[in-house]
């Protein structure tokens, strides 16, 4: 009879060890995956844009860094050497804008904006292949800006 009890206890310990190992592996796997960055997809007649920014959502007075990936709408090819800007206006008619600077990645541009106060902002994006082309504007979108994060 004692062998049956000890055999059962060994099996329980083995199952506990296996369960602990599985939990540790699942935790490690969950921590190793990067969370996908939410992106906006915007379009004009000729371009497809993927826009991400950080922090998400933006905060007033803090710098918000924008990353804009631009591709030809029909071919999917990255657009190099383009010109563009992101702009925003709030209910109080405060307006901000900044030009896009090319990044190291093909078809990728960067800029920063500083929202002067919290609340809803109407935002837009304009872009063109080069200075001989007209600026094309995406549909505007509304962006909530949170109050500043305070002193560090």
C-alpha cells in the first residue's frame, strides 16, 4: 500500500513540475512577442500611406514623433524623394504643421509635432512625388490629445 501512495505523489509532483514548466514557457513566449503598433492607413489618388506615431495617444506639450510610409497606390512601390507635411488644427483654431523628412528606410518619412493643448484635433496629410507635382491631400482625421504628462 505505501508504494501506491508514493507512486501517486510522484505523479502529482511530476504533473506540477510539468505545469510550472509550461506556464513559464507560455509567459516567456508572451513576453517575447512585440505588440503590434496601431497604424492609420490613408489614401490619395496616387498614394497609400501608413502612419504611426509615438506616444500613442499623443500628449499636449510633449513631442509626438510621426512615421509615414508612402507607396504608390497602384504598384505598391515605395516613393523616394517626395515632399509632404502633417498639419493639425484644434477647436480654438490653434494650428501646427511640420514637413516630412526622409528616413533611412525606402519610402519612409519622419516628423514631429507639439500639440499646444489637450482635446480633439483635426489632422491632415499632404504629399507629392516632387516639386513639379501638385500636393495631394488625404481625408482629414480626428485625433484626441491627452493632457501633458507633467514633470519627469
